[in-house]
């Protein structure tokens, strides 16, 4: 059961999101709101640029090294194999370009379009599985044929919120160590605890503007030693390809700042707050028979929930100042650590009145 505690009032004092005061915000899976702390940091950075010009860019490379160290430390990844990037879409293309062209990919049918398009653009041979209650056994069955070098997927599905089980992925890696696990972490990083070096994942790519609350134009790549054994590029070559020439200094500094903020605010405690609210949200939606069987049966929940709804219902929600997103054949809601029980009650009250 979700219980209010003093954490939320502490957040309001130290990690302020003005948007939350003007609406019921259940749309982090689309865009994470900006904190006043990040806004102030970015304003300070622009002030330095204003006054220093070329010196701002010169110093940016030193700051970039600091930013990479912060990213690697936050996710327990190898510093030389961790890179700030512009977003998931560009990052995944660098990762895929480093692989032999004859590699065969096992993917998921409903997965994020940018992941699917990046694989298709490069002409890799692919097969796709539907997301069902039997997905884990189907993945195991397909990999057992020896027909694939890569399993590529989003850790959390952007439409349904279906979350891949890390314990299952560890078993897959033990069973098929030669298969690379490449994942889109955009709906995962910042929403769940993640220890990259102790995970079975070989490459994680993610944008930072959702659950990491880092604003637009930034993201992260993390590569394992195992990935580099398959890669046509070394870690240094990755760095050179990403950072030769201009990069977005402000955006890259923003993800460093956002991670430091999460660390200072005790990220583990924030996740406990979010997990408690997520459980409450799931239970409440179940009581109203609004969840599909895949979400109900999950052992580990993401904080993304999709319910049946059309464009008319979506517009009615927006008219009530409840922020959400149309995805697939339903309406998607998502909660983060800054949400409250009252946000869920307001949504449920709307759903009751709308259905009646």
C-alpha cells in the first residue's frame, strides 16, 4: 500500500518542479518535467558562455570527462566505455554501425520505432516476436536455434510498460553467452536501479529527457567488454566518432547535473517512493479492471500503465488538465517519485465519471 511520508515535502523544498503545481502530471514516459535546479544550472552555463565565448568550449572537453565519470559512477559502468550522446536515436546507430553486417537480430514487434528503424536501415537480418504472456519462453526458444547473434529490445516497452526481467536476461546470457544483449534504456534508466557491470546487458543506449530528468538533447551509451569483443571499433574509436567536432555542451552538462541531483537526493529512497506509488497505481487500476493480463502477471513492474481509450477520451483527460499520452490502441499514464496518491485518485475519479 502506498503511504505518504515526509519525502515528498522534502522534494518540494529541494527538487522543485513548477509544472506539477499546475496540472496532474502522469506523463513522465513522454517528457520528464524540468526542475528549477536544472533551469538555474542551465542559465548559469549560458551566462558563462555569454562572458567567455571560446573559453567556454575549450573548458567543455574537461567538463565532458567529468560528466562521463559521473555517468559511469552512477550506473557502475566502465568509464572508458561510457559516452554522453545527443539522444537514443543517434546513439543506437553508432552502436549498430560498430557490428558486423552479417549479424542476425531477434527483436520485438511492438518495440520503439527508432530502435526497429535503426536495425532495418542497416540491412541486418531480423525476426520479431510479439509481446505476450509467453515472451520469455519464446525468446529462449528462438535463441536456442543458434540463428541469432543479437537480442535487441527496450528494457521497458514504451506503449504497454512491459518490463523485461533482469533475472531472466541473466539466465539467457548464461545459456547463450555468445548472444549480444542490446537495449534501449530510455524508459528504464532513472526509473529503476541499474548496475551495468553486474548486469547481463552488453550495450545500453538511452535518452535523458524522460526519467533521468536531464532535459533535451542528451543521452548515454554504456558498453560491456563483451560488446567490444564483437565490435569493429575500440572504445577510443567510439569516443572519436561521437566527439570529433562540435557537441552540445549545455545538454551534456545537463545530464551530468541531473545525475548528481538524483544522487544528492538519495536516489535509492526516491525509487522506493516511486515503487510504492507504482504498486498502489497498479492495484487501483486492477480494482477497476483496467489492466491487461501481461501487466497483471509481471513480477517486476515498470511505472508505465496503458488503459483502453480513444482520442475522445484522451481529449477529455487533457480538458481536465490530466497529462498523459495516446500510444497504440490505448492511453498511457506514468508515475515518478514526485507524483502523489492524489494524482491517482484524480485520474480514477475521472475514469469513473467518464464511463458512467
